[in-house]
């Protein structure tokens, strides 16, 4: 079976768009027809997504807590788990937090302080 041509893909996309309900069509119009991809593959479930090192969010959380060297409260563990999920999802919300924490650690060290 050969790959569909760009014209065939556009025809299928147009056909799908025309068959959408009015509410769904408004959603597509809001994001833009050109940006809308009715053929995109769904994301993997969060429990099987992996980070750059090949670990899931659960594995990252477990590894961090094991190497922490002290007991963690439920609230602390929950915060780490939520952050690991964001990290694995490759959310742009992770980078600024990471960069700030790295900067702040250096800032504290420079002033002889600890958290």
C-alpha cells in the first residue's frame, strides 16, 4: 500500500472537517484549520512516557527518594511526583523552574546559606 499524496490527505482532512459538529468545528476554527491535524497520533499514557534518560516519572520519583538520604513526607513525595510527571511530559514549565533552582542554589552558596 502506497503513502497517500498530499492532495489525498487534504481531501480527507476537508471531509473530516465538514462532517464535524458545529461545536467541534468552532474548536478547529479557534486553533486554525492549517494547524489542526486530525491524523496526529495520541500521546502515550503518562505511565509509559519516558524522560531523556529512559525513565518513567514513577522511576524518577523512586530513584530520587531512594538517593535523598532522609525520610520524605507525603507532601514532599507528592510534589516530587508531580514535578517528575511534568518533566517526563517535557513541559516548558519545567525548564524555568529547573534554571531558577540551579541559580538559587548558587545564590545561597555564594552567601553561605542553606535551605
